[in-house]
C-alpha cells in the first residue's frame, strides 16, 4: 500500500496548485456553459459560427 500512496502523492500537484487548477477548470466550465447557452439562442448560421469559434 505504501507504493500506491507514494505514486498518488507524486502524481498530485501541491495543494495550493491543485486548487488553482480546480478554480481555473471551474471558470472554464462556467464560461463554456454560458457560451453554449448563448449558442442555443443564436440567430442564423453566421452568429452560430462566431460563437463556435469563441468556444474553441
């Protein structure tokens, strides 16, 4: 069991960095959700393509 714990500790980032990564991922997910919601209300193909590029 000790080797598994060492491997997990090696793979996980430092605690402070972990929460920075988590915060960044949450912000990216929130931004993407807003863009997808906006995409459902898009009027016409041109507006859809603009939003698709913003999502990328």
